[in-house]
C-alpha cells in the first residue's frame, strides 16, 4: 500500500514539475517579446544586450506589459470567446466519443475531456498542429489493452471527419458568393484548390470506410501485408472499415457530422 502511494505521489509530482517547466518556458518566450519592445522604446539595441540582460528586461517589463495588453480586452468579448472556444472543444469531445463507441471503446466524459485538453494544449503551443493528435493517440492507446490500434485509428478518423466537414462547409459557402469568385481570378484559383481538396478528402473517406481497391485488385491485401508494419496497417484498415459496415449508418453517424460542422461554426 505504501509503495503504491509513493509511486502515485512521484508520478503526480513529476507531471506537475514538467507542467511548471513548460508554463515557465511559454511565459519566458512571451516576456522576451515584451522586453524587446521595452528596450527599443528606451533606445537600446536588443541584439547588443547580453543574454542575461535580455532576460532581466523580459521578466521586469514582460509581466507588466502583458497585463496592460490583457486589461484592454473587452470583458464581454472575452466571455463570448471563452464560450465559443469551450463550445468548440465540447463538440470535439462529443464527436471523438462517438467515433470511439463505433470501435467498442467507451471512454468516460471526464477522461475524454482530460485527453482533449492536453491535446489542445500541444496543438496550441508545442509540436505544431499535429502535436495534439499525437498526444491524443498516445493517451487513447493507453486506455485499452486489446484495442490499441483501434484507439489510435479513432484519432485519425476524428481528424479526417473534421477536415472533410470543414472543406464541405467551405464549398457550400462558395455557392452564394459565386459572383465574387468570377470577379477575382486569384480567389477563383484558391477556391478551385479547395474544391479539389474536398474531392480528394471525400475519396479518401470512401476508400477508408468502404474500400474498393481490393475488389478490383486481388493482390492489394497481400501487398499491404508485405509492407513494413503490414499487420498493423491491415488492422488499421479493418478498423476504418468498421465505420462503413454500420457504425456510421446509425444516429452516431449524423451526430458526428453535425458535431464536425458545429466545430467549424464555433471556430
């Protein structure tokens, strides 16, 4: 019992320490920018300052300037932004839990929210726009012992559905603005690229969920098995097929698409 408590305490401690280090690094990066602006206003050359002097400027002027910037934000606009952002995150959690249930993985609201918030943090600050998906896949795989591949595939499918809904929404919004497209050649070219992306994404969804390559090419599956990690790829493909076999003909199918479109509206 004592060993278990000590292990849990140690696990919680190092996670908190890592969190504090990351937050300190983020604040330091923000304060450096504010400190640079303060040094320029004082007629100093930021590049000629020693690193320690730059850090002193950052932590002396950074918090004050940051607070001044935040204090001018309209409270009502800030509250509305929190509601919209929170709504987008909540819709994303609903959509992901719908995808998880198709694979027979019942993740609680609390745990799904924890993982989604961690993923959102990494998407916003670390590892680029895909960092959150990597963390989401990692934690999702830890939630099950016998469906780790399926759990990882749900993250891919969740992102694929969201991307497809966003492209579809963009194409639909082109229709009432078709005159604007005809008047601006550059805008027309961009819209053509978006249309091609929507077609490619639709084809990818159809192939992932319902297949068709192996029916016209009998050696497709054996070629897939010979690839590196072929067994894992085949299992991932079978997990995607689960959505086309009935998982998305249920109300969960329509709710996931509505959630995707709702996420676009909120963001």
